[in-house]
């Protein structure tokens, strides 16, 4: 699918930044488990932290295809950075789409410039694939809501200065999930330690504990009971972002594998001369191209209205592609693929999360089948 001249120009700028400024920091950030804040500031300078902020609030307000292209290119540099950016964008999308004029004016211009960083707090220890089972409660008391409960696996947990929170206004009533904006400095909010993860180690993933946190009623983003439908609507865009990131990560592994196939020699010839290696490369390239096309089609549909089915197909297919391609890239590198000094070992570890967050593969297939059978 052809990009417009403007989309191609954005791709080229982000590609250069991702390859020259993000990728060289990725291995050390992974090993130290530290988010590269300088890189974040660079993304902000390129206006990418304002991707889903309307122009009226100082944002770039990118169309969905441009947003997918940006996600792909940033993930080529480092999935941890792309994940942080897409979660920040989920938060700005929620505020832009559901917030009052006051909330938009108060938060969006600063978030567009990169800080405060945003987070999206839906999952809980006992409610992942089925968020309707959440138990965090925001009980109305006069002109405030009082929040109690725990969130789990929150990306940007420590870095964030503002949280988009989903909570029930009545813990015993599943139909009362509502969306709120919680500033990071409220009393009673504590952020857990960073999870020690298989991959995506530079991204901070934490729990959040709310202990009688009070926020003004004006910080409610949706009507009471409209939180889950709002979350699913926003997560359709999120799934396209993760699909695009899977493509970018897979492309990075592909490029590493191609280069290695040409330079590594065994039996007096480059390993790229062996048919088994050539077939691997052919299959990897084909799956990446198919994933990219499906992802861009989902983004194109999103631009013109609904994209639920194609977004789930793209997320499912592209994340499996990322796993397949990184697995083959490690295999092509032999023992050198298995050690941390090379890049494909990290890419292989990072790829796994794309099959889990923002709806597991099993959940995407459930959504796809529901569309087919309705
Ligand atoms: C690194 C990381 C970052 C994350 N970032 C965020 C974030 O920023 N914000 C946030 O809110 N959440 C975040 N998450 C949470 C993530 O979205 C959940 O982990 C995911 O939705 C799965 O939920 P779960 O872990 O509770 O697994 P479960 O829902 O318990 O699923 C366990 C297994 O059962 C399967 N399963 C569940 N239900 C069904 C079904 N109906 N049919 C078939 N199979 C099913 C699943 O596919 C999975 O294989 C993050 C998670 C990780 C690991």
C-alpha cells in the first residue's frame, strides 16, 4: 500500500532517528533495565509525543496510517521505546476523545511536549483478558471520587505523571466501569517496583495501589458505566500500534539475519548460499510484508471509521510474525544468536510480549471469530 508523500517524509525522518539515536541505546537500556529518557526527549522534539493530540492543543494529530508508520519505525529502534510511546498516546487519545474542555486544556499541551508522561491503567492482578472483572472502585462522595484498589502491569508506571484509570463506581456492579484522569502526585497513590521481565526490560512495568485516593468529580472522563466501551474503542487503535511495532521489530531481526547470512561463512561459502537459510529468509520477508500490509489496511480502515476485525487480525498475525522472524533470526546466527552481545537475542526476548499485551492472541482470535459468526 502506497504512502502519501507526507507519510513517506515522516517515515524517513523517524527512520533516521530510530536507527541513529534509538537503536544504539537499546542493548544497554535493556541490560540496565533503564528507560532512555534522552531518547524520549528526542521523540518529543520530533513532535511524536503529540501523535494523538489534536492540533488545537499543540498536537500533531497524525492520521492512523502515519501513526502506524511511526510505531513501526520506532520499534525498529527499540520495542521498549515504542511501547512507552504508544501507551502515552493511548492516554492522550483518551483525554482528547473523552475529556472536558478544562481537562484537555490543563493536560494535553504539556503531554504533547512529552511531559508529563501518560499511562493507561486497565489491567488488575485478577482481571486481564476480562477487564469487566476489575475490582478497583471509585466511589462518589460529594464532589469527589474516592479510589481504592490495585492495578497491575502498568507501562510507564514509574515514569508517568498522569494516569488514565478504569474503575467501577460500584465494585459489585460490573456495568459501572468508568474512566478517570488521576494526576501522578495525588495522596494515597503508590507505585510498585519495576517488574523483572523476560524482554522489554527498559520499559518500566509496575503495579499501582490506590488507598483512599481523592480526585475531583471533574476528573471523570466518561459518563459512569461508559468506561469499558471507551477502553475497547481506544484499544482498537492500540492494537494497530502493536501490530505496527511487531512489523518494525521483525524487520530489524530480518535485516540482521540478511547481513549475517552474507558475511558468515561455513563449508567455504556464505551461509546465505545454503537453500535452507534462503528459504528461511524468503519466508521471513513474506510474512513481514503480509503483516505490514494487513496493519496498514487496519490503519486505513480506522481512518474511515471502524477497524475492529482487521485490527485484531493485524495484531494477531503481526505478533506471530515477530515471534517467528526473531526465532529464525536467532537460528540463522547459530551460537552468536544466543548470546547477549548480539542484537537478535534481545529482539527474540522482546518479541514475545507482542502476543500478550493489548489483548492476547487467543483474545484476538475470539474477536475475529465473533465478527465472522455474527
Ligand atoms: C510488559 C507488559 C506491559 C503491559 N502494559 C499494560 C498497560 O500499560 N496497561 C494495562 O492496563 N495492562 C498492561 N498489560 C497487561 C496485559 O494487557 C495483560 O497481561 C493481558 O491483557 C493478559 O491478561 P493476563 O496477563 O491477566 O492474562 P489472563 O487474562 O489471565 O490470560 C491467561 C491465558 O488465558 C488465555 N485466555 C484468557 N481468556 C481467554 C478466553 N476468553 N478465551 C481463550 N483464551 C483466554 C489468555 O490468552 C492467556 O493465554 C501489560 C502486560 C505486560 C506483561
